[in-house]
């Protein structure tokens, strides 16, 4: 491996790396360059051959099964439905009659094609996607779509409108500025991203190629309950639905493009789902990389290159599970109930806990809150973890607590959190 040294190199060394320290390493030292925007402490990289010291002991498997699963309140990657994980576990080694596991299948094999088709069909049923839309299973996360959108929908001089209701909307807007004339027509930054604007007050540009929203701001916990009507000439509304995808019914026909990373509600990280209206496909700017061109992926049914096969399989299992639960209307009812009991606990705490988000737009998925005694937030997180409720720390940019209660978080998890909050308040009043 020949990797160059730079001031920002990540130099891995056995003594500085917990993973590698468990292994015998035959070393030649190389360095890996990292993006210059971050400063990393250089760590030596001993790269040539890493030999596992011991084979993975059989008892590790038994231990993992004996250990209780926690309630995982992470914002994503996030908790997955237990029955989906168990089904995947049962098929890991051997998928049906194929003689192999899904991870080992050619993406062009009949077996994998059937997995992908079923995933797509189930998603179409779940969201009642009307004819005239393509579903793409891509890679690169929603972050890649921040660039792909303007590249596919605009010429460099075209304007596009962005409503910025939180950090993700802001990131999408800033990325779009590189590829078109994007404007933030409303920003909630000065009010710490706790609101969604009244749609009538929006100053939309009639020449804008599209109006972009982030349907649910994962960090700030602000969620659209209905959607603005784009008044631009193309009548195009585009939404990042990463953190509320398939959490409730959506009228897809209101949107030109919906995109979402899978890792919150519908699968593991590595899969990005794009639902795009067919007339918007085939208009990409000339220099658009093939991997960002919707036409390439639509024409090749997401198989232009190797797709994230195992992730798509997992998404397919989640879609099937959501259908078996009765579809998105039923899923929404469960999500409303979970959110209600958590927000009620916050609002009923006499100010001990506070959610800054305006009530009418509070997210069903990500519930941020603070403690009146902010110095106790660390203790809250520590004590909750001891009770098997993990990943409750708010995003590093806003602090506080954040409970992400996606589809797969059982009601019991939220009930346990609420009971813990009451107990914590009583003990630390
Ligand atoms: C709403 C939203 N948009 C975009 C992203 C970025 O997604 P990714 O990390 O998959 O690129 C996230 C990630 O958490 C998100 O929550």
C-alpha cells in the first residue's frame, strides 16, 4: 500500500490503536491522508499484514445472545425491528435455496434481483407511490443528494429556493450553492431552529427550479406536518426525508424528488433511497459525475454499478415488516402515541425538562430536550445508560438530550424512558 504523508495524516500504530493492539502486526509504516478540514493527531499505520491472534471464540456468540439488548435512542444508525434482525440472522448463512448468504450474491444474480424487486414493490405499496416515479437505491448518503439534486434539476445559473429549518436544511443549501444559484428564502437560525415558517409568508422565487425542504430536522427536532405549495414555475417541491421516511403516510405526488438515507427508519447505513418523478430524469448538467446522474441509475434499475446489496436486502425486510404492521397509517399511530407520552412527560415536568421546539411542529422522531439544571445532563445520560437506555446525548452542536424514537423503538422503550425521567427528577429535584 503506498499512501502519502501529509500534515493531516492519520498514522496508525499498534500502540495507539485499540483494535490493532489485539493483533500481531508485521509492520511497515504508512500514512493515510485525511481531509484537511479536520485536525487529527497523527497515529502510525502499520499496514502490510495484520494477523488475527486468535480465531473468534465460539463463546463470543453465546455471550452476545445472552446479553440483553438495550433501548437504543440513537439518531442513526438506529435501532432496527427485532423481528427483522432475527430474520436476517436466520438467513445470514443461507438465503432460501441459493446455497449462499445475501452478502455473497452477485448483484446481477436472479436471487438478488428478486430481493431488490421485492424491496422496491413493498416500498411502492407502503408509500403508495403513483405511476411516473422511479425508485433508486443508491449510495453516498443523503449528503451526496445535496449535490445530486441541483446537478440533476438545474443549470448552473438556475435559481433554487431553500427553506432552512435546521442544520440539515442548511447543509443542503450550502452544498447546492456550488451547483446552482440557491437562496435560503427563510431561515430559522436566529430562533435556534425551533420553528417552521407559515407558508403564506414565504417569498418564493417564481423562477426557482425547485423548493427544497428538510421534512424532519434530526438534530433540532422540527418536523413539517404539512407541506408548502411551491409557487415556482416548475411547481417542484423536493424533500430530504432522511429522518422521517416511512414513519407516516406521505402524498408522494406532492413532490418532484424525495430522498432519504436508510439508517434511521428503514435499514442500515449505506443505502440512500431516491424517489424521483420520471420527467425530471435525464436533465443533469453535462459535467455531472455518472454516479450522481439520476438517468444512469434509473435506466439501469440502480444496478449501474454494485449497489449496497445487503443494505437493500435489510430495507426490504423492514418494508415487509411495516406492511405486516398494517402500513404507514398504523405505523404513524404508534409513532404519535410514543411521541405524545414523551412530550407530555417533558411538558408536565414543571420546567424540569424543556423542549425548545414550537409545539405544533415537534418531531415524532427526534425529541430534543434540556434539563433546567443543565449541569445534571451528563448524570442523566450516565444513569440512563446504566438502565440500558443508550445514545441519549444531544447532537454535539446543540447539546442537551435527544431521544430518537424511530419506527423500531418499541413503546416499552419510551415508557421506560419516561419512568426514568420522573424518577430522576424526584431524586435530583
Ligand atoms: C435529515 C438528514 N439529512 C441528511 C443527513 C445526512 O445523511 P448521511 O450521513 O447519510 O449523508 C442526515 C444524517 O443524519 C439527516 O438526519
